[in-house]
């Protein structure tokens, strides 16, 4: 039986591969660098999705595209969170439930980050 990756796991692996390369990579180069036996079409689909999310840029490289990362893993996670909020519905309820699910440490970190934004010390 094949072990399933965590949600977003393959996107994270592809992004990590692009960051490590320090140059734009084509889909075939990403497949080779991953070395996991993933199908070309699977990697192409992930790269297309990452491009649509603004996580990578692409440029024409011959008959293919070469991809450069824009977001790191934390940036991609933040973009996912924003996309969930943007889906509509009651944002206050979604945020309240999210806050209610945070660990004590994460809640303290969030308070610190929000406090820094109010006094202008953090972006």
C-alpha cells in the first residue's frame, strides 16, 4: 500500500526542491531532483497549482516552462489560510474557531505578533 502524503506535502516538497536549486527548474528537472518516482504529469500539475497560487513564477525555457519559487513553506501556508478566509462565509466565526484551536504557545505568539503590529515594530 502506498503511503499518502499529508495535505500540501507534495507542494512543500516541490517548493523545497526549487529553493534548493537556486535557479529556475523545468518540470523534468524537478522530477529528477525529487527522485521519488513521481510521474511527470503529477509534478506538472503541482507546479501549475503553485503558479496559480502565486507561490512560483514561471518563464519560457524552450518548449517548456522553468519555475522559480516566490513563497517559502511559511508563505504557502499563509496563502492557504488566506484562501480559506476568502472563500466566503462568516469570517468572524472561522477566525474565532481557529483561535479556539490554538495551543497556549501559539496563542501567545499571535498576541505578540499582533501587539507588534499595533506599535509598529513588526510588519
